[in-house]
């Protein structure tokens, strides 16, 4: 699957969740086991910078190490301003056909640009859903994104991929492509903070 996929719908959805995230929700659990809303947000702050650099083939600290090399980081001040800016930059970088061509690097791993773009799509889409679930917000994934994401995650081991996905769970009967992608990525489509 190497065609150019539009990251803008997922970036807009994720950005649209941010204003409703209250400070008193930052310590809440997320579908990412053992991670808080604040840690999830900081993870997204880092990965948006890293995958923007990967799109631009701007190799250096952002592409050569994982944004979570020392575990999931605690939320830094200024995220409400930084994250929307980084989502805009990420979308712009991956809108260039050149981003999807040749080789690039992310998390210290060399990989085709087409794969890196799909990983970036997965990160902002799946973590957008995680954030929405953790903060009680709605999350509706568009069909094109859901289809691209489902095709991408089906290529991973159902037993899980350390650092990326947990073991797959069973999708509910009658699930659509986005719910199937969630389940394959190790997320329970019915998860709630309890």
C-alpha cells in the first residue's frame, strides 16, 4: 500500500479534540495501558515533530531516536500551543508527494517513505481515538482513513508489535473498517475510562 494518503482529516479531528481537554483530565487513564492523558498528549507532541522530520527527510535527533526513548514522557508546558502547530506542519509535510517517495527514518529505523506516512497516519488517528475515549469525546473516522488504516494494520502480527501495537483483540460483530483497525491494533473498540 504505497499511495499517498491524506493525513489532514485525522490531524483536524485530533486538533479539534484539544480545546475540550481539561487540565483536571490530564491524569486520567487512556486505552494505552498505564498511560495518562497527559503522557499521551506529550507522546503526540513528540511524534508529530518526528514524523514531520521524516516526511521532509530531515535526519537528526527527531528521526534518529524514539520520542519515548526514556518511557512515555510527562506533559510539558505549552502543549496547547505546540501541538496544533505541529499537527499543521505534519499535515503540510505529508501533503508533498516527495514525502512518500524513497527512504526515510523514524524512531531510528530506516523505512520507505510510503510506510512512514502510514505509520504517521496510524499514530495521529489511533491516538486521536485514544484521546477522545479518555476524555469522553466523540470520534468519527472518515471512510478513506479507516480503509487505509485497516489495510495497514492488517500487515502486523496479530500477537502485537512491541512499541507499536498490543496483541489484537476480536472486533465486534458487524464492525466497520475503523473498529477492525482499532481491534487489530490491540484496542478494545468499547473501551471507556471506567
